[in-house]
C-alpha cells in the first residue's frame, strides 16, 4: 500500500502568507500544491481503508468518514435500528451461495 504524506505549515510568528503561490506574493508558493486530483485520490484511499477496516472487524455498519463516525452511536441506538433488528430476527437467515 502507498504512503500518505501530510505536510503542516508551521511558522514562528503564526503568519503564513500565500503558501500555495496563488496570490502573486513574491515569496509565495513555498508549499507544494495539492490539486483537486490529489485531494480526491487521498480521500478515496482513506475511505477505502476505513471500509476495509470495518469489514475486517466484522462491523455490521461501516461509518468511514469523520462526520459519519460522529453519528454512528446515535444510529446504533436509534428506534429505526432497533426496528431493523426486530425485523431481522423474524426472517431466518439463509446462506449465500458463493
């Protein structure tokens, strides 16, 4: 699997002026640009890894992104989820042929 590299901008005075070089500041552009493709690719890798981790742990539901993870416990304790459990108990499980 590939590496994910994260770069943080840290300055002594807390001022970061035009790190990507888009504002035509003469000293700007000192941080490598991550384009939309790079962000999209990184998001897909993180999403896929979270899904694989959930499958590996045997999770019934997978909440792969940070926002959905904040909602996970609420969903697991919700009335809708309890109704789903009750309905599932009424229907006998049949093995899926491979």
